[in-house]
């Protein structure tokens, strides 16, 4: 490139600087030694293992029965190396973390902008199952971009309704398919959670019916709510979640299996929505603290993404008032800080 005849002297000069810089820069993937990563994981695990703050979600009865002491941390790097500490094999229900992948599936099927143009990508500033948030959208309809996003229940149920498929089974195959590919293994639904949530999800049914009434869901809201409930009941362990996070960290290619799961074009949009709304109405606080696009679920999992560096996940069921795992937030914040994971923090040039 530097030798190209058409290149101006100035451009060649700039290009030479860039080449020189990239030679001396440490590639992001090699920024941390394995010992440093293990030490960061161990330190966070030791520090928060006995922290007793928060409480299991209990509005879905099955979630109240999960062991609150369950605590596992997994971090996956560019070469697919899996670092872990604590319980990394026990499954919990993925819950709202599934919303990320259904959103990605819809973007993959209909283009990167489809979610922004239909559901919206703005924070509601309200709880994840707020009905007032839906009424707010209705009140401002036509007055600008919708203030909604696919990571709160109304937007998530709508996103599920947008996944292609002639039958419920066909839609489900696509939903579980993308989750399997992100995790790198065959996942299954935790039937007790699915049953428990199906028996008690009248509020989500109301949300589905309202989203149909206001034109977001085009038809069959019952099917959308059922598939949404099923996707939330998929069982995952901390390694599954960290692999999913790492697939987002490395442009849509699962670094453990090598499979390209998402078109790299849609990944920045997915991460932007996670940064905006991944931890519900505490998303701003979280971004301020860590800079990391992330997503929580009421099953106790949180995934977080340091683009180009690592994907991390923690499972610990007790939640704070906003519905986010207390130990998971603390552990991820500490580990990312120790490893320089904040994508918003650039070192001043010397
Ligand atoms: N299935 C749950 C619900 O709809 C998901 C909520 C969550 O994880 N925040 O209430």
C-alpha cells in the first residue's frame, strides 16, 4: 500500500506511521498473561464468595429454589482459552440474557437496522417488565424514534415474534439454534422453570397483548409469549455464558468452536443495545463503572463483553433491586478493571 503510485506523500507518511505503530503495539489478545487472568478471577472469587447481599428472584417460583451460594466465574479469550473459578457446570435458566441472541437472530434475518427501525434502541428508564413504558411509547408514537428496546420484556417479546418460521416449532428451532451456536453445545430447556414461569406469566401475557394492540406484534401474541418464556428457561452454565460473551467480543465468531455464528456487521449494534439497556434501569451506572456492554438475567447470570479482549460471565442468583446479580456485577467490575477491559478507557499518548 505504501508503494502505491496514486498515494499522496502525506497519505504515505500517515500510513507509514500507522504501520510502525501497529508493529510496536501489543495486540489486544495478548495483552494479559494467563497468570494475570487467573489471579484476577481468583481474587474476585475470594472477595465476593461470602458476600450475602441481594436475594433470588421469587416472582417465578422455581427461581426462588435455586441455591443462592452458587457462584462461578468464566472468562474466554481470543484463542478460545477458558479461564474459570468456582461452579462452572451447574445450570441456571438463562432468562433475559436470551434476549440478546433473539435480537441478534432477527438482525441476522432482516438486516442490522431492523430492530432500531421497529422496536427501537433507547432505554426506557423503567423496570424490565414495565407496562408504563409501553404506554409511554404509545403516547409518543409518531413523534420520533420509539423509546423501547429488545432487552426489556415488551421489546423482547416483540423480537421473538419477528423471528422467521411458519410454525412455532420452526421459530423455536431458530431461537435455540443461535443459542446453541453461541454456547458451542446443545442446550436444553429447564422444564421446571418453563412450567413455573408459564403458570405465573400473566404479566408477560398482558405485555404481549398490549404490544399486539399497539401494532408492534403483528399476529399471534400468545405464541410469542410462549416462545419467549421457553427461551428464558434454557439451561446454561457459566462456561456457556462466557463463550456466548466471547463470541460477541470477537466479531461473531465463537472462539472456542471456531464457528462464525453472527455476521460481524450486526455485532456493534447488538453491543450498543447491551450498553444502553443490558442491566435494565441500572445500565447507566454499570456503563459508568465498567464501560462494558453486558446483559443480566433474573436467573443470576451476567455476561459482559470487552470487544477484542475477552468475554466474561458470572452466575450467582441473589439479585439487587434492579434485578441484577450482586456478586456477578462486583466480580466482573473487579476483573475487568484488573485486566484493563474498559473499552472507553484509552491511555493518554506520551
Ligand atoms: N423470564 C423473565 C421475565 O420475563 C426474564 C426477566 C429477566 O431476566 N429480567 O420476567
